[in-house]
């Protein structure tokens, strides 16, 4: 079975970034050739990518590629962690241990902290959710 067929069937796209299913598939195929990928949670505007192996030295470049390809990974997720942590502090909500581990030592004053969190997440989980909305 063609692992990319579910993206074609769902017409997965990032219309707001002028990406169609073929362009998304082409990028995933590039990553597949380099790292091996498994795809899940395919929707019309999203896909989760699990990388089989990412050499440690490749993590920063891969994170930058992901951000360029799907800005929402940082602009609507990793780059919003400072606000999320601040809200949790204000409401007395306890943060999950995994989130605390991921964010320990991160300089939230650095405007690139979202990229650092994406890199840390890739190094630990070898997975990223991509979405375009």
C-alpha cells in the first residue's frame, strides 16, 4: 500500500500556505528518504509524522525545515508555551511532568524558544504534528 494515499484521499493541504497534497507528499517523501517516516492522524489539513531515526546533528536543520514547511508547529504550538505556562501559574494548574521536562532551562525571553522546543521534542519523540489552518 502507498503510505501517501491517505493524504491524497483526504486531500490534505495547507491552502493558507499555498500547499496542495502533492507538495505536502513531496516534502514527506524527502524526509522519508532521509529519515524514514510513518504517517498517522491524516486529515484534510493535518498529518502526524513519526521519524524512524534522526541523527542528533540533523535535529536543528530538520526543525528549521519543519518550521519553514509548517509555521503553525511553532506559531500556534511550541512558540506559545510561555503563555500556556504563565496561564497555568496564574490559575494554579499543575503542569504535566513531560511538559516540565521539555521546557526546563528554556529561555522564554529568547524569541526563538519555540524552535528550541521543537528541536527538543524531535530529539526525544521523533514525532511532529503538522497542520495548516
